[in-house]
């Protein structure tokens, strides 16, 4: 479109989902604007730290389409990192020490080589875990995931947004807006002006249900909290740890511990209950680390999850110019880039979507 106020696509939401699909569409030669009522990564995507973890759940099951997802995310991280001097991710690997015998048994089954691409997952016996870190609590062994990545998500998304703006994305943040959904092109009132878009993509995470076309979607809100600590032991490990939550060193003196999974909450701010939960739960995984730890900061965010814990992507069943990309939950870094490529191909070329993630399942 030639008009500076008329776009092929308007993406709502400046988190992992929104920026991923905006970038994918730009790469395919269409015009895109992106709007958020907050700042870049102001929602759950703004967590100070996240992991690209190919094993999910308590027992370390391989993530859906793990190889494609991780390959796509790693490529995007590398691409964005080359454009900025600020380091926002590391190839740390992820260690998952089992915390009880049932967990150890199930994790060992899931770590079988037949379940994984070569070199992605290794089962370590208890003495091997303790040879890496004798201070970790470990029952009968654990998983080592050498492909795992640790990411400062907020810095990544801010760097990505800067890059996409240079590539042609028109970005509106901290902007209240209203949309006339009655006809296409959609009319969007924002900052005293009118924008027009042929397509809308709803990618506002836990707020997606507040958008008129998406109010019937079965999205659950889950509050997650993490804490940043000072500790003389923070520099003793470079890998990230996943066990009843996650622990990651961010400097020689600081580490992050997260996250809670609160299905019922009265507010969205970090609080004492969340802090105590993290201390009690993760303090059992790595007691020495927490012994002399001093709280530096807390963070909280609300994620969107679905009944089958899989994202929702696809075209609205009644409004054919409206599309949805939400419900990433705690796997946004794993899923975001790969699913955005599937969604873009679906919208532009009629490509098929995986049944367990398609909006059609509802």
C-alpha cells in the first residue's frame, strides 16, 4: 500500500508473539504496523530471563517439534544479536537434576536417545551430576540438555523491535487505540489519527480475551514471579538449572530464580508469597546458593495458557481478516519464531496449521 496510514497487517501486542509474526510478515514483503498499549515487552514477555528449553514439564518430555522450534529461535537470536553490542543470550545448556525417585525414573525414560535428535539430551547418573556440581540436590540422576539457551528476554525483544523498525515496521507503543471491527480495511483510531489495515493479528498474550473477536477463546491466566539475588556462589555455575522452577547465573555475583505458577491471584504485582515460594522450592534444589543470598529485585507477569497447554494460532472462524497468535504460556521462546512462520504461510498461502495448535480446535 502506498499510503503511510494504510497497512496490509496490523499486529496487536509487542511481546514474543507480536514481534515474531511482525518480523515474519515483513520478511515476506507486506507492510506491517504494530500497536501496544504498553512498551516493548511490557507484559509477560518482558521477563528478565527465559530459557529456550527443549524439555518440558516435570519429567522432561521433549517439546513439540523441538528441532524446528529451537533451530528457528536460535537463528533469530543470532541474527538480532549481530545487530547490537549488548549481549542478551548465551549458549549455556540446561541441567535438570531429578528431585525425587518418581521424577528420576520418568526423566530417565524420557531421556532415551530414541526420543531426541542426536546430541540433544543425555542422562547423567547421580555421581555424574555431582561431579559437575556437588552442591546440587539430586536423586538418582538427571538430564543434561546441551542445546539449551538462556536469554534476557526484554533486551532481546527491544533489540528485535529496533531492528524491525529499521526494516520497515511502523511501531506504536504506550498508545491507547480503538478498532472498528465491522468492515475491512479495519479502521484504527490511535493518537488522534486514523490507521487502516486489511488484516488484524491479535497477539496480546493474557489480554487477548479482552479483544472483541477473541472473547470466547479458552485462555487461562497464570501469574509467574521470579526474583534476582546477590550471592557469593552465583559465579560457581554457567549452565542454567531446571528443577521445580529454574535457576540461572546472570553474573559472578547475581542469579535469578523463577517461576511460580499461580492460577488464582488477586493482583499482578510481585509479592512476599511468591518470594517465599521460590526460596522454599528452589532452595531445596541448590541449598548452598540460597544460604547467603540477598534479594535484589522481584518481577511478576501474567501468561496465557490453554486447556491442552498448546498455543492458539490461525484465522478467526467468522472474521476472515482477523488472525490469532496467543497462548504461548511458558514456551514462548521455543515456539514463537517457528509458529510465526507457520502462521504467516497459513495467512498468505493457505498453508496448513498443526491441529493441536490451530484455532479450529475450538
